[in-house]
């Protein structure tokens, strides 16, 4: 710091019992007027003189009075930088006593002690007070130059010390703020903002610590992977704020259910992980799992609704199911996925067979991706017949996969994997395009035009550009929209009903027919059925299968046929396999049917031959 760049604190306190001494200090340090001689000199020499340094002086005549002045100066925020103190000030404190009291009041005050060596020796003063660089001895008698030099040096020294202390405080504050920022960033990196729980980033570190303790004490450890069941329904029905509130309540329930020594983490959007330490036997975790599921299933009031949610829970045990954090978490998640496949609101321990199934699923997904690129899929077509005339009036396109090195893969095996991986969108788009092209090909062969039915995936139907892609496919293939029928299940239609109705109307405007697939197995409702712009009700094969043996199914099928006719809808029954079933359907005036009684799904050429044969006036037999 340059002394010329800062205005220092020039406040000085003179402490002496002799008034004349105070006058001398003022003449030296704070002259009020240079007098006529100085002015004459300036005029004669023709130059201005540099002004003397001026100090702000206060006087105290006893040590007690000085202490009060120092206290007042500090209270006003204008402390003294320097005090000139006489050693002897009868009848009060002497200089050393005064210094002791002053430094208790203001430890930063610089001191110039005015004394003769005959008063106290240096050693005697050192025994009385502790001083370092804040005390200088001014030997009597002294001249004005010594006073001025000492006043200038010590006030600057005080100022520099204050500036250094201020900079240090600012530096410490900056460091503290930076540390708090880093701690805040670290907290954001390691803790979930919504629930306040540790997140997946911190999970690996904490689990590794738990594993170290378990190894040291030869104890078992449980990792529980929790996935909420169908949680998206809350977000879709009530909005994400309600879903977020429910997640916070679930997190609180989990945290209050486990012991303080256990840990709860938010792993994903609707997934949590719990670490249970100090396990004596794997079966000990059963009770914990049941308590956690019960806590999750507790009703909560959210957005004016009493909501409950269930969860699927998977358990892996150290050391049996893995020796490291990654393996234990993966195996617990695999067990949780297995629970979801079997049914919600339950728990399961990991077993190695689950890993085998998980690897098979992953291999199948990889194969699906390659199959789309290599065009390994084919379409087979199952005829739909007019039951009254016995002629083919339509075809349902069904995808098949002839996997190289494996043979034919059942749709029930690869369709769920396609849905879980999101590949179902690309696969559905391929099926739709191929079915439209095949319908056009048959017509070019001179075959009569028939209605081509294509199943619609729930995931594909919910894509924002579904109608746009459908329109583009129809335009590119040239198929008459009235010859295309989309089969949509009841469960798909009942998700987000308003959006569904809007999409259905957009499809109808294209001229495409709409059918409700598997009717009777889902959320059948007359009120909703009247709102949906559908053309066809398709009776599920589970009802058709037992027509001859189950009177309830017979009544239900009859009722569905009557319902459809009352709404001017076409009715088709799937899964027709016997003559008895066919006779029942014809008796109740079901218009169309499909099933193995007529034909299984066949390749395009075989279907073309069947279509030609069906034009004969008799029903074909298998």
C-alpha cells in the first residue's frame, strides 16, 4: 500500500497531568497558523510551501479520563491511532497502569511512552506489561522533530495494521462464502432437491462404507430397491406438482420407517433404495420389507384427493448376492423388476435365475434393434370373415420374427421387450407401412379390396406425432384410408380420456376405421363408449373360448352384440375355434369372426389363395 494513496487516521490522544505539555504537543503537531513570516517567504520566493501534516489531538490529564475518551471514540467508530503518555501523572495511575487499562479497552492502540530512564528500567517495564511493536519509548527531554516523526510513523503503522486486518477479514469472508458455495454445490450434487434424500451419486459411496463395516464385523447387509407402481397415473391425472408432493410424502414415510443406522436414497424419478445394515439372517429383512411397503401404501391427502400408491420391492443380500455396491444394486433392481412383472405391492429376494432372465431380456433387446435394421420381421395375416356369407372381408396384420440362429420368436416374448425399450414405436411404424403396402399389392393382383386391421401400441398411440405419421404413411403407400382399421385396446382408450378423444377424432377425419380390441376385458363403460368415435367392437377371445360351457360368457357375448347393435357398431368375435362357437355367434347375429376355425395367420401368398377360395358360397373348414 502506498502511503500517498490513503488518508490515515491522525487521531492522537495526549495523556499528561501538565497542561503546558499539551500546549507543546499542539504547537508541534497541529499548528493553527504559519504566521506572517511564512506568508512573506512564500511571496518573496514565488513558490507555495508544502503544508505540514496536521493531526487531530485530544487531551486527557489522568489515566482514568483517557480510558473514558478511548471508550467513547470506539463507540463513535472513530478510534485513536496513537496515545502519547507521560510516565508520571500524580495523584492517579502512572503511565504503565494507564497503558494496561488502555490496551484492555483498545488492544490496537499505538503507544508512545514519554519517560526518563531513571523512572523504570526496560526490564522493569517488561515485567509490568506485555508489549511488542505497539509501544515505543520517547526519552525526555525530546524535540519537535522526534515528536513529529513518531506521530507520523505510528499513526501510519496503526492505519496499515487496520488495513491489513480489514483485508484479512474480507479474505476470510470471501473464503467462507466460497466454502459455503462449494458445500451448497456438493449438497446439490449428492442430495435430491425434491425429497432431501441422498441421491444415487451418494449411494455408491455410502454403500461402500456399509460394506466395509459389514466385512470388518462379519455381518450381512441388505439392499432394497423400491419402484412405485404405475406412479405416472398420478402425474397424468393430477399434474406433476401433485406427483412431486406424493413423492415427498413417500420419502418421509420411508425415512421414518427405517432405523437411524439405515439409509434411504432417491434413486430415480419414482425409485428409492434402502440400505439395511447389521443383518443376522436374510429372513430378518422380510419384516422390514413389509413395513416399508405398508408405509408407502399409507393414504395421503394431496391436492384435495386421498391418494394411495403401492410399490414393488427387490432385495439383494451381501455377501450372497454380490460383494460390491454396483452388483448389489443391480441385483436388487432385477428382483424389483421381477416383482413388477408378477404383480404389484409385493417384494422378492434376488435369485440367480433373475439375472439369467435379465441377460436374456438384454440380449433380446439388442436382437430387436438389429432386426429392425436388417428387416428380419415379417407380417402374417389372419382372415376376418363375414359370418353370414362366409367370405373374407378383412385381414389382421400380425408381426412375426424369424430370428437368425434361433428360429421363430413368439410375439409374447419380444413385444413386451420392445415396449420396455421404446423400440415398439419404430416396430409399429414398420408394421403399419408394410400392412398398407401389402393391401395395395393384393389389389394390384386383382383381388377384391378388403379392410386391413393393424394393432396400435399404447406407447405409439401416445406419441404427439402419431396422427401426422399415420397421415404420411397413408399418403406414401397410396392406401384408401377407408380400407384401414386400427385396433386399440380399452385400457389405452381410458388413459387421459380427453386427449384420447381428440386423437380419435383426428384419425376419423382421415377416413380410417377404429375398433376397440379385447372389448369386455378392461374399463367397459357405456358413457365412454358413446364418446369414442369407434366403428367396431371386437369381442375378446377369452369370452368366445367358453361359449359352449360357460353360461356367463354366453350371456356376456350376447350382451356385447346387443350393445354394439344399439350403438350402430359392427361386431367381430376373435378366437373362433369350433363349429359350436360359430353357430352361437351366427345365431346371435354377430357380423364377423376370426380364429383357427377359419385359418391361422398366414403368409401373404397363402392369404391371397384363402381370399380367392372364400369367394365360394361355403364356409371353409380347417
